[in-house]
């Protein structure tokens, strides 16, 4: 089956959603190259090679572990994504976001996308980890009450205006996730909310040390490398399991692989440097 035929056979909305994730959402993580330059890790070939090898090695370990224990890997990915998404959505005006509010916000994303469309979501999960998704749903079912508890706790120390803002965003996201199919809802959140907020926060921080041109060039380069690697893997996997399952696996297992080093850099090392 040709690539054109395979693309045309997919549901249009889901295809558009996946392409948005790849070409709009993924580049926000590709800014890690610019962040590395900000920390001076691109000043020499040795430092750049060390950063790149370490980054790729962590991503490769995630992929390897996924194929050994797919359900556990997927649950871990959902858990860290829940925290990472929520942390990026908290408006702290420079202060460290609370874990409680981060998990409340992220729980709406992870729980909402899956729980509103359980049948559609389960079909996607089966492609990603196999037919037994019981453990995944056990985790996702626990996310709902946890999110409610975290949301209530997050309201305690907020002003009336802050409470209204948090409630409005949670309600708005819940509405989007309830109306739209899982992949479309995820693409809207990942591309138009999470990625845009990340672009804005990174540009504000990076502008002190590197130029906008350097940020753009580095981000495009890292995005292109990711796209090229994804295409190669997609071509190999398509012949084994079919185009649509292969596309889902490449995108979401790829996101899981890149999320781990991305979180270590953004939520770990960067936050540590800010606190110094």
C-alpha cells in the first residue's frame, strides 16, 4: 500500500489530529536543543555530543522498556505526562508550581481524554500495548477521584479570581474532551495549549542568552531529525502491522521516549538552575 493510499484510508479528523501532533506539538520538545545551547552544552563538539548521546540513550531505553513491559511503560508515561502537562499549565508568576495543582490540571487531560470515550480510547491503547489493557484502565479509573481531590485542595489557598480561572480552564478542557474524539481532543490540548505555553516560557528564558534565529534553527534541526527517524521506523513497521497501527505506535511511543529526557531537562535540571 502506498503512503498516499494509506493516508487516504484513515479517518480525516484523526489524521489531521496526528499530523498536528507531529508537526506542531513535537517541535515544542525540539526546543530542548536550544535549551542545551542556553546552558552552554553546544559550545564544543564534545559537550554537544555528550548531550545528544545522553538524550538519545534515554529515549532508546524508554523504547526498549516499552517492548519488554508495554502496559507498565504506558502507565508510567501517562503518570509523568499528567504531572508534566499540569505543571506547564500552572501560572505561577515565577514561583514553583504546586504538585497538587499540577496533578489536578494534568489529571483533567489524562483522565478526561480517556474516560469520556472509553471504547475509542481502548482501541488506541490496544494498538500501543496489546489486547490486555486492564492495568491501564485501573490506573485511569483512579485518576478521576484523585483529580477531584487535587482540584479541591488546589482551590483552598487561591483568591476568588484564581479559583474562577482554574475552574473555567478545567471546565473548558472537560467540554472539549467530552465532545471531540480522543485523538482530536489530545491534539487540540497538546498543540494549542501545552505547546504554545511551552514555546512562550522557553522563548522568554532563552532570549537572554541566544538569539531568536538560533532558537528557530536549533528547533527546526531537532524537529527534522525526529521526523526523519520517525519516517524510517514508520516505513519498517507499516509492512509488519499496517500503516494506521504503525503511525499510532511511532507517534505515541516516540512521544513517550522523548518525554523522559525532555522532563529531566525541563522539569528537572532547568528548575534546579532557577532555584540556585
